[in-house]
């Protein structure tokens, strides 16, 4: 029986504990293992070399997302390595009995989009994937962790993982977000204030009226970027919003079994007496549309602000800040608003869901993107793509001058043909602005909400979306 003072994280951790190992680590049972084509080939090879099987194939689901092209998907792919990875996951899933959502399956999409969409992701679960943004699934009140390739093999073979229990920090945000301010702005604000190393050793519980009023798409955006703040994972307590999202999903319980499950899911939520290792409180009124200007997600400013001075930072951070200014070609006290862009990308596991596309379309409708801007809209799954097209969003985007693509990770990372060229600057709804992240060693990334990307695409420069709504 769990103690009343337990927060959801510790409750779920305890429920999945197999034993405490001599090292002090916990051997944790894993409820759901998600697999994609990039981090799985070596893991399956390790099983094959040892003569091992996938112990619970029904708890493992595979999709393809990272390397697949989003324009021409004819096989074989033009990129030989991408074709090799695609062939490998097809062979491995068939041999080991793992369900695979490939490009011919209408359920295919980005791994952190399809899990929730199919109802595979549920509250109270332990979920792992060989991808750092697995924290996305914590939006449902689960413990969701990114793991390495050797750990992928271990989970395939044993359905368990040896892990050190992190501490838990409660991040409370209260109040109503002003029009034009989105979940992406909230998470960028939190990372800016706490830093990219601020969450090291912690799981983040997001609480307060701001998160409670968010829909599930928005909650997934927040939890997705927990890892960018250094946290091991992030989660939001399940509530009625969670329940209604999961109701009727293909792999969620059905009928009376769903009602029983829902009662249990709700019982897991951290109670008023739950204890935390740390608590941080923010006010929603303080948050405005936020844009990264540097080479880490913490290097950001509100759209109405100027860039900081190097001396504004602690001494130990000043070298990195100076490096960011040099790489980005920006100067201290420069306004972020008006900075010219070359590419506008709306997609990724952070912001490629229906509410993201609807908000971007609201900005774009009846307008044309700047002639100097290349715009890409990449839905997070084939299901989302079909729904967006049924609503006519694709026409809004294409009439404005955007390219409407197939589902995949696309320009979020440089593992497919969608890449920056030279010193291009990209307004991006993705999650990382590291050097080289979008394919060019000298390309530059500005992270922002999908609506802000849409506004930047129209004007050809960083724009306050509030002026266009």
C-alpha cells in the first residue's frame, strides 16, 4: 500500500518495482516499450547474437519516423542508410513478432505521437523508448523515460530496466495564459528560468491551474521538453481531460473496463499532502510568446525583449553565452523581433498535433508567406494528416505557400532529406536548437510555438503573433 504522502511519480515507481538491486538501483518493470528505426537495429542484433527472444512482444510497438523522407516515400529510399534502417526494422519486427506501423500503415507517425493517439499510452504506466523525448508520454500521468540502445536490448529481453530513482520537483504554474501565449511558451519560460541543467537528478511534476486548463496536446508539448531542462522525465497528474482523451482509443480499455481503469487512473494523482524534494512556482501572467536566440533551449527571450548581455549571466555560463552570440551572428541588446528567417518548420514530436496545426492555420489563413521563406508543415502522424485534410487545413497552408508533407520527424533533426543549408535561420516548432541539429553545421534554429512560426513565415522575420490574431 502506498503512503498518502506519495506523489504520483513515487506511487507508480513503487508499483513497478521488481526488486532493489545490490547497486541500490531499482529493477523496474516496463509496461510499454516503444521502438523506432534508428535506435533499434543494434538492440535486435544483440538479442540475435545471444539467442534471446522479445519476452513480451505485445508490450512492444514499433513505428518509423526519424529517417523517412516526408516528400517522396517511394522505396528504395534515395538515402542508402535510411533504406538500410527501414529494411532492418521490417526484418527485425517480423522475426521477433513486434507490431510495426510502417509507411503503408495508416497509423504510422512519430513515435511520441502514435503512442497516445492509439491509446497505448495510459496513466500509471512505465514507458520507455530509445529516444530522449519519451518524456512526452508523462502528460498522461505515466513515468516515461528515454533510454540508450543497450537498454533497448535489455528491455526487449527482460521487460525490465535497472534505474536510479530521481528526486521529484513540483513545477507549479497558475493563472490564465494570455491570447497568443501557448504551451510551448510556458515550457520555454520554465527552461529559461531553471536552466538546461536545472532538472538534473529530478523528475518534474507540472501542476497548477495553467496546466490543469491545458488540453492533452498542450500537456504533451510541456512534458516533451522536460528533457531539455535536464529532467529525467516530466508528468502531469491524470484528470478528467486525460480520461476523455483516452475514451474510445483503439488500445484503451473499452466499456465497463474503461470506467474501472479511469477510476484507478484518477486515484494515482498526487494528493494535497503529497511531498516533494523541491517546489518552484510561476505565474502565467509573466509569460509572453518566447523565442530562443542561442544554442540551448534555455537561451531565450520574450518576443518583446532585447537579447541579454553576456555579463547578465553567472561567470560559469558566460563562455557558452558568448559562443552562442558568435555562432548565431547576433549581438547583445539586439531586439529578437524583426530577425530575418529563411525557413519555417511546423512539426516534430513537440508540436505536430491537431491543435498545433489549427492554431498555425488560424494565423496563416488568407495570407501568403514571405517569398524569401521556405515553409514546411509536417503532421505528426498519418491520422493527424488525414484529419487536417478533412478540415481543409492543408489547403490553407498550401494556398499560403507552405509545403504540405507526409508524417515524420522531418526537419527536427538531420536524419532525413529535410535539412537547412549553409547559414539559414529556421523558425522551428521543434525542441532543440543545438549547433547542426537541423542538418547544416552552420545553420541556425529559433524555437517557438507553431503560431509564432506561422507569423514569422508570413512576415519573413520574428513577429509577435499577438499582432496577427
